[in-house]
């Protein structure tokens, strides 16, 4: 793990493990920042809202990992664990804390609210397409299909792995 985090300059170009990906800019106040979403070969989805909020899902639509406001989250046995980076001069350590039911529910409700906003913004075509890989793909439609199928009832995966 890197000791110093570097901001991503062009996530659309860098995220090569996401074989289909799209970058959108939304009209405020719908979503304030640029969003990038992409699919792995196995159909799992990752959604990046700027650099402060990331959600990663399994191919079945279950939440497997997240990064929100400086905290990492991972799925473990159907529950969430938050991980905070502690940096020393010698190393970077992750301090893990299992989330209780109340905190987990609040986290999921916030995520579902944001995914619902994303779905409504895409349905309303309230965005500007910034880029897409492959250029001739239907990635926006695929993201919208995923949101329609999963955004109202995301569950937590058994593992942080993408399969």
C-alpha cells in the first residue's frame, strides 16, 4: 500500500480492469461531481463519485467494497468492516472495525439514496458524456439497467472479492 496517496488524473484511462466504462458530469444539484462507472469482465460494477466516494459490487449486485470520506469498507461474511489508514514513518497500517447493525443500515441507506439520485439523473438525461470505453459502447444504458435491477435493494456480499 502506498504511503502517500496520489489523486487520480484520468480514471477513465487508468481503470483498465473495467473493460466497459463511462465518465459523466451531472448538472448540479443532482450530483455535484463527475462520476465514472465501469464493468469488469465478470459483470461486476464499480462506481466512482469523484475521488471521495467509490462503491464496488459483485456480478450479482452485492456490495463488496467501498471508499467513503477517507474510510475503506469491505464485505466479510455478509457484514461490513471499516478500515482506517494509520500512517507512521515506517508503515501504513489498516485499523479494522466491524460495523454494528445501526451503522451498517445508515451506510446502506446513504448509498441507496445516492444510487437512486444517480439513476434518476441518468433516466432524466441530466448529464454530459465526458468519455466512454469502448467509444461505440452502450455503457450508460448498461449502468442504467444495473441501477434499475439493483439500486433499490443492494445487499452485502460474503466476501470483498469481485466474483
